[in-house]
């Protein structure tokens, strides 16, 4: 099923009505806070803050005041494997 596949029909998505479902990020994620605040397990970050979530992790984000974010996903590479234990 393709959701919103008809590009001739108007679509409105109310993100404030959608549940947050964290999922593993195969290519990682970077977030830049433009306005408001972004909450994470280790604190709250305001405008100008930058955050990187490593490949394969699932971020736990919390919004207390709302925020406008620039998000880039899927462009980070997994680190090379370390030396094998022998």
C-alpha cells in the first residue's frame, strides 16, 4: 500500500497527532535545532544545538515545548570492524 501516492491530491499530515515510535536508524541521523527545544535522555537542547545518533541506534527524543528541526538520516556509515580477538 502506498500512502499519499497520488501526487495530484492535497495531503496534510498533523505531526502533533502522530505517536513517536523510535526505530533503529541503519544510516544514523543528525539533528540541528532551529527553534524550540529538543529533549533527549541526557538533557534538553535549544536553538543552534547539533546532535548525531550513531548507526543502528534508536533515539529516545522527548519534546517538552515543541521544536523546528533540520533532520538528515541515512547518510552515516557504520564504523569499520575492529581488530578480531585472537
